[in-house]
């Protein structure tokens, strides 16, 4: 890997860390406001809404400028969204602004990998990116949990500057200050991302034509025998992963009797497993073998159901590590395959935009269903069983579709193809 790749990794690490710390801080703010429990998963829903609404436009934006500049601008948008919480803007709206920045950031972050690296290095690159992102999730949730802890926030608020009135007077504001500083670090790092020299044809600016162009890209990827399988798997994974974040928090509260700051650590434990799985996939799964990991998706769905019989923190830790490891090992190769196939069929930014649209439609759908189940006061164990069966069942259907494709055409042979 070259030096530019490591700069991208550093920028992604700090930006993702801040995103995840801010989620915990925003949950704490909703709790302070005595908001109903069903509103908590809506935070993530509002965050990913931009990925869906802007999908037709962010790909063109990512391809219209050098990717490093796009990442710089979008990090500034994240800072603005975080800053709105200082002015008592509702956390749902403020976090939606951060999501706006993240939606435009993502095609640049992943698109630059296909510009910078050859196809054979994409699985390894994705393994490193996902592994580091997971580490940032671990630290982000832990940092977010620590910042909303009363003892830590009281220490932060005890610091004062002579003459200057910082306006940081509450525990929430102290947490937000630390998170904004993290976003600033990520923004400064993006200034060092190299220009890959990749240039695309003049990007369309007419909204109607952009939507038509996006629709064509969407159809192309779903009709492709490899694209449709990898897209189905990653779409399921990210929807399930976002929902599992909130299920773990509720499960920790009900079954393990843990407060929010401690429950946030459990999210980090699952992320440790994902980092292990992602790293292992980067070492052991070449791009041409990426489809062989699909059975692990079924295994993950079934093992999630075991959460219903766990009532000890010390049993919860290895279970969550295992769930995370299975997730990381099967999603990283599929993500790399999807990026490569999208790059072959269309431009990097456009293919990532299509991927984000599908994945975040899945996130929106599953979070709305989860919020509805919380609203109906369904027992958390029932929610976990339904969740696990849905993941396992959907993966069975995807594998059957792939088998049917293979009977008609050797789609795996397409993996080695390059754009001419």
C-alpha cells in the first residue's frame, strides 16, 4: 500500500470516531430531554436519510473534484451539524446535517480506493479500511460513553480559561466540544490526501438528468450477475448492522442491567470482533474467492439468537466478538467485489452512490421496523429472534439466487475482467 492510502485511513479513522461518539452523545441528549424510547433509533434513521435522498447527486459531486477535496468539504459539513447541537437544535435535525456530510463523504472515501489501487489489492484495502473503521467505532462508542459519564464531564467542565468565556457550561456541551475537535483533526488530515490524477467526463448538473443517470447505474448494477449478489449481501449487512447497534443497547439495558455509558462499551466489543474478521478476510480471502464467504451470513443470523439466553456480561463479551468476527469476515470480501464490479461497469463515485442508496434504504427500512417494535413494547428477546431469523433467511435466498445464476452463466469468471 502506498503513502496516500494510509493518509486516507487516518482521515477515515478520525471522522468515523467522531460520528460514533456523536451518536452516543445525541442519545444522551434525547434522554436529558425525556424523549420517548422509540425516538432513539430515529437518530440513525435521520443520519442515513441523506444517503437515500442525495444518492443521485453525491456520485457526480464525488467525481467532479479530486476526492481529497470532497472529503475536506464534507467534513466541514459534519462540523457544522455537530455545532448546531450547541444552539439547542433538536438532536434529530442536527444529526441529520452530519448525515448529509457523511453521505457526500462516502463515495469519495471508497471511490478513491479504486483510483489509487489495482483490483487485486481491493480486498486487502477494504480489510484495512473496515478494520480501522471498526476500531474507530470501538473508540467512538467508548469515548462517547465516557464523555456523557457524569464523572468525566464534571472534570471537563472544571477546566476554564481566564478572560475567555467558552460558553461550554453543561456536560452535553463538554462532550460536543471534544467531538468537534476530533472532526477538525479529520478535516486537517484530508488536506494531505494526494490527488490520484483520475479525471472523469464533465459531470451533469441538471437534477433530472442526474436522477436518470443514477437510475441507469442502479439498473446496471442490479442486472449484473455479480453486482446483484454482492449488492444484496452488503445491503442486508448494513441494514442489519445499524439495527443491531440499538438492539445491543436495549438488550444490555434489559438483560444485563447496564446503563448507557456501559452499554456503549458492548457495541465496542462487537466491533472488536468485526475488526478481527475484517483483518482475517483481508489476509485469507482473495477477490476471486469472495463469494465463498456467504454461508457465514447465515451463521451470524443464527448465532445472534443466542443473545436471548445470555444474562452475564462475561458471556456477552465472547458472543458479541463472535458475531462481529463473522460479520467482518463475510462483508469485507463482498464489499471489495462490489466496488470492483461497480468500477468496471461505471465510474467509482457513481457505483458507490448506488451502493450507498441500497444499503441505506435497508438501514431506513429496518430501523423503522425496529422503532415500530419498540413502540409496540415487544420484548427485546422476541426482537432478537425475529432479527436473527430474518438475516439467516435472507442469506439463504441470496445464495439460492447465486446458484441459479451459476447454472446459466459462470458469473465468477467476470471478477477478473477489467474496464478497457
